[in-house]
C-alpha cells in the first residue's frame, strides 16, 4: 500500500482537475480532507486528455475517486452500470486467481509424476527379470 500522504495528494490532484460543478457536489468535509495535500499534489501530473483508468496514480486513489463518483456524480443508471462492471471485474479476478484451480494444475502434474515413477519402476522390475 502506498503512503497515505501520496494517496491523498493523488486524490486532490484529480479533484482539482474536475469541473467546478462536479467539485461542488462533494461535501465540504470531504474536499477539506484532501485540501491538506495541496502542496504534495503539485508533484503529481494528471493528464486531462487521458482516460481516468490510464492515469499514473495508485489503485487506492482510484478507488477513492470511484466512491466519490458513485456517491456524488453518477446518475442512478450510471451507478447501476458502474457497480455491475465492478462485480464483473471482481468475478473475473476470482476466476483468474481461484486457489482450487491453481492447485488443480499442481495436482495433475503430481499425478503425471507418479505415473512416470510407476512406469520406471515397472521397467526396472521387467529388466531385472530378464
């Protein structure tokens, strides 16, 4: 996990690049929380012509912005789509990193090794009989 100061600065840098209309939708309590990272945010480059998910900022900062967007910027329909996409991505990750599947591959390799050992042993016994 990145340093909280860096994450705070990244969030502030993003928020300082959104429209005034969007910025004003966020409660003052939240914006003030990130304003204390204003100085550190000067070192963070936000490419306004680049998509949000391609920005060179931490996952934690992106997650915070996502929560802000869900709570203050998105319409109900956009929220449903965002949550649906998030759930799909989560399912893909669960599938990709499924522990059972990881061990399944390892088990099949072990079985193959056991079969090879068994064949080699049978070959040795056969050769000894000759």
